[in-house]
């Protein structure tokens, strides 16, 4: 339903209000939505859901796509507010993630330029997953030179009706993109695997640099 709605010829992104969940180095489609929508609402009052982009991202490596997952502390209950989820440090996940990112992208045209913006996130310990994701998102938006109108929800609503396009669970690792993505961009491993669509936004940024935004804006590069 969501996909057909946003791909319809008469759909107006300029006036669209969308609702997104928190995400760790979210995929290209997530930032394409942010770039196209008139207003973005970021869900700040939902429950944490496993196996979603809330704590995982997907990068393109020399061996194909790889998922990177931020471990979180387990609690006694089944439900926990996303804002209260704590990052776990029983493994050296930060070193592992940065090693994987550097290995995948050190030969891309813009890794050297952007790496110092991202490396500190894998050196400092963050307590809450929400705060970690928020800070990373701010860096990504700044480097993309995107300034979407973003507000955080102040209460949870399961149904927003027709006033908001609810994409909280629609943008998901196991579901197709909610909107048609733009044409393929340059990737260092494309000759080996072909174009790997909808990777983490850092894949787009490291490969395309300041032209990355052209793959996100409405009507561009289609």
C-alpha cells in the first residue's frame, strides 16, 4: 500500500509528512524519503523492535553485502522504549564495525575525506542507542548538505490516519523499498557483484561524495 502510494504519478512529496523510526546508518531509501518529504517526524516514543534498521545497517563489501549490528543490553521484559535501550559492550563491536567499514570503503573515492567524521563514533562509548543514532544521523545530514524539517514525536500513536505517511516499519531489512530508488551510482565492487541497491547511506556518501545528494532529491537522476 505504501509503495503504490508514494510511486503514484500524482503523489506530492513536497507536501508529504512522513513518520520514520530511529535507524543506525540507515539505507539510501530512508535518506531519500528525508530529502523528498515536506516534513519528517522521527518516532521518539515507540518500543524497540529487533532485526530492524534501529540497530543494524548493511554495507557493500568485497565479499558482498554485510550486515553490521549494534548489540543492545537485554532486559527482563518483552517491551522496552527505544529511548531506553542501552548499547551493550560485551564484545568489541565498535572495533569490528569500523574495521569492516574501512575494509569495504578504503578504496572508494571519498573515504579519506569523510572517515574522520565517522571514526569517533567507534571510539567513544555511547550509553543509549537512540542518542548514538541521532548523533550519527546529524553527521550524515550535514555531510549530505540536507536540511529536512524534522520534529520528534512527543507521544506514541499506533495509527496516524491519513495525516501522516507512517513508514516506521515499512523501511525494513526484509521488505522491498517503499519508494522507487534512483539509478545506480558508482560502487567499487560493481564489476564483481553488479550494483548493490539500498545499502547504508555511507555507501552512497563514500562512493559519490558531494554528488551523493543528487541520488536523493526528487526528480534527480531518474
